């Protein structure tokens, strides 16, 4: 898919799915605005990509920082065509009875409120421009409980509803709002899960996790009309039929 002339803002872009998506979209011709809390990692990635990349250190739990990143995208590249709400954390993994209320709340601030902040900042800009695409990175945890993940499951379930609400309110205004449930991916988050030793997910062999380039390519595909059947829904990358449509498997 040719993304020449389009601007893509990616949260959580310093590593994992976000960094892979930055490279995939840049290779497709897009200008990419990279946000994350790690300024050094962002600067390294932006330097790798070149002049088509802008690094904007940002904590998605703070609305004003997300709004500033959206403003920077428009000021620097002239538009905001795609928002990928990818930023997320899995820590602190703990059973409910042992969970730290502050840590639990901070996780929700990033995983759920961070997605809301991105949508709230981007939607008016996109609507004024005549349209745009918003993709929320979701999880199977949005639909099924996982031991030790009450914070993450609750936040991802809320994010899935945000996707539905965004589609309900935005489709007639030119917005395409959908989600991606990537399955288990070989990222630093999976290492944190493994180290916790809590839940069946922590026991999975590393070989079963897909590379971050797969969801990155799925995100690019989702920006095309080929994914319009999934507006307001999560695209489930575990589905072999989806993998074939994206071109990940024969």
C-alpha cells in the first residue's frame, strides 16, 4: 500500500510493535510521528528512518502531551491521516488480592486513558480534514480473563469499547476506527510476562510468539479499504484467514 503524502502518528513507538510499524509505514512512503516516553530510543529510531520521521517524547497518560504530539504532526507534515494507539504496559502483574492500587491505576491510565487521549486529540483534526484512520492496538485479554492481568484485561476491554464508540460516532464523519488484536508477539512485554511466572501465557515457549513485523504489516493493511469490513471491531491476527489477507502466510 502506498502511503506517500500521509502522516501517521504512532504511540509507543520506541520498541516492539510500534517501532516495527514506524519502519513499515516509512517504507510505504508515509511521514511518521513517533511518540513514547523514551526520548533516546525515539531519537535513534527517527535517525534511522530519516527526514520522514519526527520524534516527540510523550507520556500518553497526560492528555496535553498527546495533544501537543498531534499538533506537531500537523505543523511539521501538514496533516494527520492515521493514528495508531499502540502504547501499553503489562506491569505490574499481580493477583487482585496482592495488586498495588497506584500501579493498577497507572496501568489503566496508559492502556485505556492513553487510547482515549489519542482519539480525543486526533478526531477533531481528522474530521476537519474530511477523514482519517484510527487503530487501537487491542488484545485477546479484552475478551478473556488472564490470571494476574486484571489491570490489563480491564483496560483492553475498555479500549475495545472505545473502538466501537469511535466508529459509532465517527464513521459518518469520515473516520475509520478499528482495532488490532495481534496475539502474542516477540517483544519486551512478553519477556516481562515470562519473568512474572503468573498465568499460562508466562509459560509459553518463545518460538510461538509472532515477530513484531507481522502486526506492523497488519496495521498498514488496515489503513486500506480492504479492512473496511472490520470497522468498529478488532482484527484478530490469530485468524489464519486474516493472516492470508494481510499476506503474512500463503
